[in-house]
C-alpha cells in the first residue's frame, strides 16, 4: 500500500476514506462511462467525458481540467471503485475495506 489515493478518496490514519467533493465527480464519470447507445455500445468517449466534466466545472486535485488520460485512469480502476483492491503477487482482486463509490 502507500502512494497517492485514487481520485475520490483520501488517506487518513492508514485508511482510505471517500472524499466528499470528489465522490460526485467519480459517480458522474462512471454514469457517463456506463451509458450505452442504441446498439449497446459505450456512448461516451473519454474525450467527451473530459469535456463534459469541464462544462460542469469539475477539476482534478491539481486544479487542472480532466484529460483523456485521467478519465482513462479512473475508468481502468473500476474494480477499485466497486470496493475491491489488488492483493498479493498475482494481483488478484479481493474485497477491500474501503467504501465503494459505484
């Protein structure tokens, strides 16, 4: 463990806690990621989601706008946001003690 907490969380006394400001941003991003078009394909590109976050006034922790890379990073961590974390040498996803956001 250690390192920077994923967007939506902060570390305190060795625990990962949900950040009250960042949580709705993460929920919004995943709502957009899970939207499907009439053919059942993902409706929104990472670029579209980054642009929509900007329109809503959402920013990264550093105050900068979301980018394709930051949206991809959040999307790639879907298991973590669902309450799991990678454990052990094989990187197996197991139930975490942190609160899930999605």
